[in-house]
């Protein structure tokens, strides 16, 4: 299977447009000599151990949840470990792709998987993802006659080749013909300049900024109202099982005990404080929070359950492997890394 075709499948599973604006997602390393994709390695982090594993498997594509290249790179040398891995990937002809927050945001992605560890419930998104609106402005104006309207519309369509202008209808009354059009950012200035050249439309012109449409089910973080409440102690055991961990860190909220009831759960994989902050819930589940962020939550009566950063994400790789494998030819092997692990461990 060609790399381009594989990337199209990945886009269908989790559109990169769902990623946060600050993130660095997509194809990060592309070999100069294309070769068929026969083996794909899934990992949470691309480390030296994972790269060695990929080389041993003669891997063609590494899907690293966290982007190994994040900040702008001015040089490629052996001093920086991430640059060193990028060089090894290029030399081995291995492509590297990172989905990161697009997997967090997508419906059925990392955060839905994480919050499901406590059982079924009514799940909502904490930070709603928005769609891409090609037409972001609405121009409303009035003209005196049908003839003038036709002239104005013809000039407006010529502003941007007619490709980004949509007429949304007209309405006539005693004051004239009221018209409205939708246009893109690039067509806004020339469209306004055109309308200002006509005395009637210039006097009545109003410009409205359109909001981007919400994408139901997509976005950062999840809030679940559990169908069957559990105790704090039960929540800990369920998450240990879900994440396949022997230890978690727990901060009880003010007034809570291990036998307190948990009905509402807010979850955000990775470092979730910025998403969870201020959310009313009995329990927060995330990978890591700072000391003071935990104190703030506990003071509000919310318990905090921490697994360490990548432990709150890694288990989704097995879920994604199944989704990806069924969309690829049987000749393509999809493998979850056996050496990828969180750098912290309890000793």
C-alpha cells in the first residue's frame, strides 16, 4: 500500500483538522524514495528503543502519538536526541506520522476510551471542536431596484472569481430590496469596496462575523455522568484494570473518603489541567497535574486520579490498531510497540 493511501485512511479515522492549533501533527518525516507500506509500528512516544524496534521490524511507517518533532528545527545533528531519531528514520527510509490531539478530540478517540474505564454513562465534550467554515462573513445591504441588484451581484462575483460568494436570498419592501451574501476572508475586503461604490448599498451595509459550526462529539476532554455510580475506591480499581497499572496516585477532594460516591467524572488524557480546570465533577482522571492544580481541585471537593502522562494514553494504541487494520490490505501488518513505556515507574 502506498504511503499516500495510508495517510488517507488515517485522515478518515481522525481528521488532522481536529488537532489543536499549537500542535504539530501529520507526516513529520517523509523518505525521499517512496516505498510500499508493509509494516506499521504504533507507539505513544518515539524513543531510541522504539526506533531500534522499528528498524528490526523493517518498518515502513511509525505512527507516534506524540510528535517527535515539535519545535522548529534549525539544524539536524547528533547532539539532540529527537533530531538524531529523525535522521535515523530518514536513513532507514521510515516515514513518521503523528496524530496527537486529533486522536484526543475525535469522537471515539483517546478521551472517550479513557473515560469509559469507569463504565458506561452519558458523555459530553468539555471543550467543543469547531468545524472549518469557508464562508466566515455575512454582508447585508439594500438596493433600490432589481436592475441595481443584478449589477451589484455581478460586480461582487467578479471580486473573487465568484468561487467564494454565496447569495443567501433577497426580500423586497417599501424601502427597497434587501440582499445578503456570504463570503470568505479573502473576498471580504474587495466585496466591501464594491458595495461602498454604490450609494444605496453603502448606506445600508452591515457586516456580520459568522461563528464556526460545532462538531458534535468531537473536542478536548470528556465529562461522563455514570449510569451506575461507584465509590472512589471502586473507581481506582477500575482505572487500574483499564490502564493495566498496579499503581495510581489519588488525591481525595475536600470531604471525600474512599467510600464517597462518584457519579460525575471529567477526563482528559495526558496533561489535562487546562481542560479540566473549573469543571464540576466528583473525580478528575488525567495523566499529570501540578501540585497546585491538584490542591485547587481537591479544595473544590473534586478527587484527582493520576496515572502519569503517557499511561493515560498508551492503552488506546491497541484499540486503534484494530480500527486501522480492518481498513488496510491483509498484506499490511500493524504492530503495537513492545518497548514503548512511560519513562516514570514506581520503585
